């Protein structure tokens, strides 16, 4: 059975960017202002890291999960 790889990204409201908050891809750390920008980075980085670690040239699939929490403040 092939190992399934995942990347979880969360929004950092203070830094105003998406960042990798959890992953099982060894050595992966990335951030970007938008999900499309982060996805583009990850397409290259995940492949490079996994090929480097496994010495394999086979196509690699990974799942990207995103989460953004928003606090709503009510005025009295």
C-alpha cells in the first residue's frame, strides 16, 4: 500500500499568510499569502523532498487541507 501524504495549512491572522501547520512530509515548511500561491510552492517542494528522501522518481500524491478561523466581535 502506498503511503498517503498530507499537508495541513492554517491562516496566521497576525502575519497575514497561510502556513504549513502539520504534515507527514519530512522537512516541509512553507508559507504564502494565498492558497494558490501556497499550493504552487507545495507542488514543487513536496515532490523534491519526497524524491530526495525516497530516491524515487514516481509521481507522488498528497492531500492539502486548509483551515481559517475567524473571530467575530459583537459591539454592545
